[in-house]
């Protein structure tokens, strides 16, 4: 069974925040139980715009948080029942008023632990149904592994494969050091290139066969 397109859209948005697939699965496992990934569903099952009573949307936002979603959407000129508005609002909450939940989620390793932490810190549901959320998270995690989420998410850092580290010569970028190095090496280079001059006294000794004894 394939993953819901709305779930994929949210997954890409969360990947852009730097979350792992296990952490993303924990979020989506909660949303599956909260709304079935229908961003227009109200608590009780009625589909449409936010009613202002009970939960609404992917996360079933209630009370002041639901109003914040509506205000956020209006400011961005988006439909509060759209997946775009709710994915953006989710990211806004995780980086702002729900930052504590975001930091807690980032500490989770498995889909199950991610689902539990998101439930406790973000959803704060009256009826937890923790095991059901964790099972949903595990199932979604296995499906996420078959998807390429990098298209709209944060691009992974590319490792420099096959490249050798480049060594810089001392003074390569410092003209003063370069000049000093040239002055120090010049006599050595000159002695290797030019033959040593023989003094008149050496010539005199060579005449009598006294050199080299």
C-alpha cells in the first residue's frame, strides 16, 4: 500500500527541517490517527473549513492553536484547510511556540519513540492510543524508506569522494615568506647549477700533485 500524497508532502517539509526518516514517521503516525491525513476534517468527521470547536486538520489543532492556524493562513493568503498551509504551519510551530516538542523529537531514534514523544509533547491528546500511533509510525517508516524525499526537502550534504587533500607550500599565499624562501634557497640552487671556481692556490697545488692526498 502506497503512502498518502498528503503524508509525503508533510514528510518533505519536515525533512527540510533536518528531521530523520524515523522522526518524520513518528509525526506521520500521529497524523494518521488524528486525521487520516485529511487536512479538511473536523473533529467528529465533518469535512470542510475549521469550525472553531474541537479539532481541525492534520494535527486536529484545537482552541488557540486552531485560531493561530487560521490567522497564519490568512497572512500567507492560503486556505487553512490546504496541505500547503498546514505543512507550513506545522513547521512554524516546531520552530517557534512548539520548539520544545521539536527538540524532544530530534532526540528520538526509532519511529516508535518518535511517535511517543510527538504525542506527549506536541499532540498532548486526551486519549493517547500510544501503541496504535507507534504501529502506524513503524509502517510509515518502512514506506518512507522506498521514497526519494530529497526533491523538495533539504538536500543531503555530498561527501567529497575520490578527491585528495591539496597541500599548500609554506608562503604560497604570503609574498614576504615567499621572498625569504627564495633568498634562502638561491645559494643552494646556484651551487648545484654552477661548478665551483678553483682558486689560484688550488691550481698551484694541483700542478705538483698534492691535491686529493
